[in-house]
C-alpha cells in the first residue's frame, strides 16, 4: 500500500496531479512543470519532501561508524555542517546517495525515500557490536524544501534563525512559526534555498503560511527533476545505483581515499588503478524537438552502441533537450558528437560540460 505524507490532503486541495514515487503518493505538478520550474529559478518554489528518510546514529563510536559506512569524511564536519556522501557496496557501487548532518549529539543521515528501509537494513547489517545506536526516525520528520533566489528573505519572515549567517551546507535549530525546526541551507535545484525539518503535526501550518506569500508557489516532482537535471545532479535509480561505481559516475569528489577505511575503498582503489571503462557525461541535442529519455541508446557515427541515457528532459531554462548517460572510453571528451536513438530516429547530440544551467544562485 502506498504511503502518504502529512501534506497529502493539502496537495489534493491545491489540485495537484498525484503519482506514485518512492512508495508514496506525491504531487508531480500543480500548474505545469515548466511554470513551476521557472518560478523556482526566479522566485521561490515550495516542495514537499517529507517522503525522504531520516536515520539517526548516536553513541561514543558514532563518528567512527559513520566514517566507515559512508564514502566522504564526516570527521571534516563541524557541528551543524552537512555533507553530500554515499553508502557504497563492497564493489564501490551505490547503495544510496545521502546527506550527512553532523549535529552536536548525533549524526542524521537523510536518504532517498525508495531506499529508506533498504538503507536502514544495510546500516544495521554493518553496525559495530558496541558504541553505536541506529534508529529509523523517518516517521518522526516532515520536510519542506524552499528553493529559489529569494528563499532567504521569504523564510526569514517566519523564523528566528538569522539565515544571513547560515553558510551553504550548514544547518541550525530554531523556530519556524514558533515551531521547533532543523533548517539547513541545502537543496537539489542549483538555487539558493533551505530544507526545513519539522514534526509532522506542524508541517501543514508552515506549508500554508509560506504559500500565503505571493512570492512562493508550490512545486512538484516534475520541476524538481528538470531543475536537478539542469545542474547535472544524479538521481538514484536513474544515474546511479548498485551497478554504477562512484568513479565512473564522476563522484570521486565525495570519496575520501585518505580515510583509513570505508566500505568499497578497496574496490575503488583497484578501479582507480586500472582506470574506468565508461563515464557519466552530459549532452545537449541538436534539434529542439529531440528530447532524450531514460533508457535510450547512445551510438557513434558508425552505428555502434557506446552507451545509454540515464536521465533526459527538455530544459525549460535552455529551451533544448539535455541529458546524462554513460558512454564507453574514447567517447566522453567534451565536444564529441554522439547520436541518441529517440523514437527509432538517430538524433545528433554533443557532449558538454555540466552543469547545463550556469546561472544558479547557490551561495557557496
């Protein structure tokens, strides 16, 4: 049976189109994907991301344990700092990509909705015998993502945290409409923005209050996907999964090889030594009406299959087809011309540097 977030009734009231996503009934759009996308790029869009999972790790050996099960290095984090990281298999492939929050008394791992139970079981299976406690707190959190260039000034009206002093990928405890919240300057759109963690009974009042502001409009999963793709950000299940390793995915920057040990380190060192055989790339199609989609074949000019598309869409910002995919060695250099098989027709495309959209307002 599909789950619902605490905001399901609010989405229905707003006339959202509801779809299944990650085991939840979620809003894919309210007005149109393009309209919501452009609103986030210019003002502030509000997303319900309460479907995401939250796993808490505590105990005297919590840092040691989080360092062992994640690819990045949590020891480099200060209290209230956030880190993009991953849970990897012994082969160096993805169990999931995650956010790691280092809080004064614990670590909070935010995981993808469809992977919450799998991730929790995987973490428990690798848990140290002592000094570590692991809890799945996903049902105890509701989460909003307010994204867009004016998100700071909008959110500041209803919170007691001085957001101007919160750096990118940092967080803090405070009040939102008088309700306890954890706020972080994070997001997956390329725009400045915040993610707000609340108790489930509190989230609807905050949701409606933000939407009462004329600068804020609701945005669904459709816009979330086009926004993240314009930035070249990976989506688990499309661009990364248990068949793709962190190096071919272009995510070496979240792999801390200087750590003493972590799950997948040995395999990644071996892959690093011998070199990758394929790589995730970004590409733009030549013809405006040529929109790439997940699963389509990538071919060279001789008709040889050299890879496949993992994500594709029509970019509302660039007004052209964009996509990501894996291509074989010898074909991933920028400027390389490739062909995408779209509806039994070969469409010309060229490999480009990501992000596709370069005018985002993320405050780094």
